[in-house]
C-alpha cells in the first residue's frame, strides 16, 4: 500500500521538520527525493545523507520558492536530472505572526508569495513533468479553518491553498493527477516553538490541555498522512484536506475538563 519505489518526489522545505520526516519516510520505501532548501546547505546535505542511509536516493537543490525564477530553476534541475516528477509536496511556508492591525503591505506580499504563489507555480511545473499520473500534496494548518491570535496572515494563505487544492483536483484529474492537502494542528516543529514563544502568546501547556489528545503532534505523524496521500492506496482520494490535529478542530467550549459532577468524567 505504501510502495514508493522508483518514484521521484520534490518536497519544498525538506531539510528539516515535516519535510525532512516525509523525505526519510519515502526514502525507506525506495523513493528518490529532491531536497529543496533555502539557505542551510549543511543541513540539506545531512538530510540527503540520511535519505541514502534509509535506502533512497537524494538530490539537494537550493531554491528560494518565494522567487518565481527560483521555482523555475528548481524544476528545471529536476527535469534535466530525472525527466519527470511523480510527487510534488508543497511544504515550505513562512509568514509574519502579528495582529491584523500591525500587518504591513510587505508582510501580506511575502506571505502570498511564499505560500500561495509558490504552491500554484510549483504545481504548474510539476504537472507538466508528471507522465500520465502523479500526486500533489500541500501542507496546510488549522489556522485555515479556525481564527486565533496573530495567525491571520498565514491562516488566510493556508485557506487559499486549500481552495486551490480543490480547483486543481478537478482540473488535473483527467491528467491522472490527484491533489490533496494535509492540515496539521499543533505539531512539534521549529515553527510551533517560535510561535509559542512570541511575547504575550498563550502558554502552550494551557493550549494543549484543550486538545482532545492532550499533546502536540509529531512531524512523523503528519508525514505518515502525506505519505498515504502519495501512495497507491489513495488513488480515489482527490480534492480533500486531511486534518491531523488530535481532535483540536472539532472541540468547542464548554470543554469537558471544565465540567463538574454529575457531568464530569470519572477518573
């Protein structure tokens, strides 16, 4: 069900975090992974080494996907090297975490370029290189469907990505290409560490106490769901957003932990 042998995967932002976890997961199944990174060459080379140790093949390509010409170069390198793409995973993301009143034009422009435009341009390139079939998966987050402090700029971009996924799924289906998204909750990553250390941000333990699973998710748990959407087992799944958040997006106040007898759960 999870056979990725001889598949060519392009994963943006794959030298660390969820992208790295996915790269190693696919490598263990025999895939070739194009490790895209922005600046840290040493980290990308280490990820490539681990991919090869896991049983896959790797190619590191430096490209800032915020810049359209860099996306062109990324896929040009892939085309010249392999001649095709089987999987495109849009994982790289960045934004400014600020209240809406404090956002400036350059914050809006950069968030659009890095998140939405990079996905659309990358998908255009990928589809041209997919020989009759393929998979595209975009990483989203629960800020696309829930509003919480300082996340409007990125959350709105992720919501746009999920809308693009639906449109792409319909348009690309005749080409044999499935397009889906994975919407992660609070995941152990550099991004969540940064977010929950913003001055004035709500303490993480109190937030996690409201999550039904009462913990953060791991990068591997998200990567496993992406790997499923890339696999033959997901052949009839397209245009969907798979939520991986420990139940966070289905709860609402009043919360169970705030109840008292006779409604409170017994230990």
